C-alpha cells in the first residue's frame, strides 16, 4: 500500500501544483480583466441620428448624406466615402461631429456612444436571430449574399429551412400554417419598396427605380465594372430582354436562365440579327444595332470613349443614301440631323421612315398623304377642273424604298399618262411643262405653264386652250345639250366652269361631246 502511494505521489503532486497554478491564474483574471464593452447597435444610436434629419433629410441633404434609416446612416457622403468607414475616429461621421458646424449637437456621452458604434462596425442589430451584419450590404453576413449562396431557396420555398416567410411579411413564399409575422420581425417591403418587393429587378441588379447595373456604388463598389453600357442602352428604351433571357413567362421571376448565378447573353432577334454574337473574352458585341458600317461598329461593352454619334454606327448619311437632311424622312432626328430626339423607332431593328409606317408621306407630304405641299403639287392633287392626277403621270413610282432611281438625291420627271395624250410628246425643262394636260399643240393664248406658277390662271379654260379652242365650232355654248352637256355650266356672270360630274371626263386625253 505504501509502495503504491509513494509511486503515485509524484503524479498527485504534479496535479496539485497545476491545480494551484490554475486557481491562481483564475483569481488573477478575475482581478485584472476589464469587461468587454457591450456592442452598440443602430437601435442604440438611431434616436441620436434622427436629430440630423433637419439638415440631412430627403431633399438636397447636406453633404449628400441622409440620416433617416440605418442604410442611409451607413451610406456614403458626397465624396463617395462611407459615413462610418473606416471603423475608427477618421470616419466621416465622427469627423463631421468634431467640426464647428456641429458644435453642441451632441453631448460628450452621446459622442462617445456614436464613436463606439462606428468602432464596433456600425452594426444594425445585436444579431440574436440573424448575424449582426444581415442588414448591412457591406457585411459578409448580408442577407442578400446568404440567400444567393442558397440559390434563393429560403425566399422562394416556404418549406425550406430558415424560410424567410416564417417570420417576415413580404416574402414570396410562406410556410404552410404560418399566417402572421413573428413579433418584431420587419416586413421585407419595409426596405424593398419598389413594385414587386423583393422580386423587383433592382433588388439584385440596379438601385431604386433603376433596374440595370450597377447597384448602389456606395455599398457595392465592385459593381462599377458591371456597369458597362447598361445606362446608355436603358436611356434608349431598350428592354433587358434585348440582350438577356427574360424571366419565366409563368410568373416565376427567378427560374431557368434567369437567376442561375451567371450572366447569360441571349439576343432578341426582332431587334438584333440572328447571327449577332458577344465575345466574353473581349466584351465585344457584334450586333446589327451598331454594326452598320460606322467608325465604331463593334464596341467593347465597357467602352470608355464617350457617347456614340451617328457616324460611329453608320455614316451620316449612309453610303448610297439620299443626301437630304435626316429630319426630312426620319422623325426622331433633330433639326440638323446631328442627334436623336426621344422616341421608340431608333434601334428597333429596322430602318423607319416618318412615324414608322413606311408610307410615302414620311419623306414627302404628310404621313398618310404622299403629295408634297410645294409649287403646283396641290393643284394636281386637288384640281378644280379634273380628277386628281396620279404621281405616276409625272414621276417614276418606285416599287419599294430601294428601287433604282429612288432616293438618288434628285427629283426625276418622267411624263406619261394624261401628259402624253393626243400623241403629244410631253416635256419638262427649267420648271416649264409642255404637256397634253395643259393644251400642248392646241394652245394659242398662253405659253406653257410654269411649275412654280401660283397665279391660278392655269386653272381657267384659257389657261390651257382658247374658249372655244382653235378649229372648234364658233359656238361658245359649251353647256348645250348637243355639245358638252352637263359637264360644263355657266354662273350668273356667264363664266363657264367644269361641273363635278364633268371632272372625270375633262383632261383625260379624249375629246368628249354629247351624242
């Protein structure tokens, strides 16, 4: 027995010494340790920051910083620096409190509490249920990151572990049997205020009412590289689906290629030619929107050379194009054709004239009327002595926009139809017409009419032929039943005019008389 005791004594002695030392160490910690400060959260300082709203409110806030909510309090000031970063005394919020402009705004104790809040990381809440950074976009615990890592299951699937709808109103899915939110749990829509709530486009990409990248640069500075040409394309009214797959048509916003963790490029072939492509390595688009023979036809997505001009996508005017002013035919060009006004026609995948209907009046005349308003066009369009003259009587009418001779920069006059009646060889030179319509080979009173004549004389009988014409019966009773009958009439002063019924047979190339 004694041998055993002696043999084990060294171990007991060693144990006792260790225990003694441990006890001493514990006693020493009790005496020397300073208790860690309790974490200060936004719940502790929010009431202090609300005082700042007088100057840092909704409209034109001082220094570009607002103080109404947690996210506003931790957002950036006018310089672009976060108000609460870095987590020390150099944070803009603390430096501002030390300025003369803010003297006396807070007490020394309140200043100390705000300092403690900033130094501890400007937490939103204690983090009892979620991590303390769940509401802070800069935190690795931000709920947007955790949801993305879980492929959105807690948000979209009520049966998922940790389903958001178990506690929060405004989640897309709620577990079966849960009818009300947990006490004190804020609704998702208290922050996600855009239409669509958490499923609004700007929740994942964009900010506020802007659905396209980048997100808020204050909280997501790395998103600047994603901005690319999004703003320029959105300003032209191009929908996201022009270049990306649209959300599921069944109403599932996050499904299929949308929300799968990668950026997919799928062009809308109604705007972009089917052979369009995007090179991810160079970020270059080969699309019909830009590739029209201009100086910068194939652009890198992050092109930094500035806004595009007309000549960057296509020559202005393009090759073999009518050399007139752009605005003559294209409604959305400005007065001198150097820029575009707002409208839906540009970059819609086709060349539009006028209002987009492609009617002849887009370039000459009015949208639904191809007749120009210049010179004698009106007199031919609505003549007082005959039926309207067709365009083909004086001009070659193209079968389509690109027919030979059309849009060649000049007005071609090729006379035919009524102009060549009675074996007349019609001609037009220097604004003067010699045509059957106006009495060529039977006129002996007036010379050929001028295209620019606005006197109205050419509309009277003597404007085209004598009344009666040469080699005509001496009788001047045009309206006699045995002559032209009801096609002519005399007014109270004896002046002969063409009746409405007579217009269809007057100036048709045939001498008509009653039988």
